[in-house]
C-alpha cells in the first residue's frame, strides 16, 4: 500500500541555520507534492506545491526539491526563525484526482 | 472572508450516540474533504467529494457517512460513536477538477467518545 514517511522525531535547530525536512514515499507515483505547516490546535496551511516534472521550487526562505527517482522530497527553511517552529506535513497527489495523502509530519523547533 | 468553517469545535459523546459535524466553505470550491488526525498517524482521509452530489470513500470510511448538501456544505455523520473515533476532525476544500490546488482547512473539531 502507499506509504509516506516523515521523520517522527522533532528537529531542533538554532536560529539562523537551515532546517531540512525529509519526505519519502513508496508504492506511489505522484503527479505532485505539497507541503503544509500546522501550528498546535490549528488546521494545516498550504506552503508550496511542486510537480513531478519540476526539480526545485522556491518561495522566499523556503525551498522544496522533488526527486522521483529517489522517491523523496526535501523541504528547506533558510535563515530559520523561532516563528518557523511548527509541524510540517508533506502530501502527495495523483493524476486526475484531487485526493491528497498526507505524511505524519515532522515537528520543527527553532531555538534563539 | 471566513474560508472553511467547522462546527462544533469541541464535542464529547458517549459510546453509541450519534452526531453530525458540519462544514461550510465560502470560496466556491468544487472539492471538499473530511480528514481525521490522530497522534502518530497523520491526516487520514475519511471521505471526499469532487462536486455537489458526489462522494467517495477515503482511507478510513468505516463508521462514517457524509452528505454533500450543496456546493458550500459537506457534513460528516457518526451514526453510533465508538471510542476509536476519538480524534480531531478537519474539513478542507479545494478548487478541484484535478487542478492540484492547495487545500484550505478549517480549524478542526475535537471529538471525544467515552
């Protein structure tokens, strides 16, 4: 069955450093991949989308890569700030469907 | 602009009771979704609706029913609640039609079944 894996352990980094989160998947050929941010007690909020024919996408301090050979996406936050502390979810979408399958998320803690 | 609105925000039920979670969106989106989120399990799709009048099962549909009342509203019903349905439920919407668009989520409904 389809499986999406994100680091279950929290990622702790110092302010100003680059945070890198990983999303791996198996038994799936996604048409696109999305990243969301979720704060405690809130619903997820969309950050970035990358399609299967794109290698990299950037938005301000955020960068996403997508390697369909490795079946992996990397999510980078450069010059991280304490306000970036949250849980980050990756989600995969298929062809001709609007359904998204989500990973379990990785909690990021940025310390001053 | 309210976005996606879910009610109620909190609910406590006894085993066997029924209830309906309501969801409405004001963005004229075609697709609507119900997810549940449990610790360590991530977001799991319960049901999905691509358009008014259509619904489709997700990963974990057992014990739930849905109704796409109109383009704006998508409700989730628990006919006979079980403790295993204790969870946080999120409604979401997107433009749909395989546009790979972003999902807009509500703030969640926290359900406890005793």
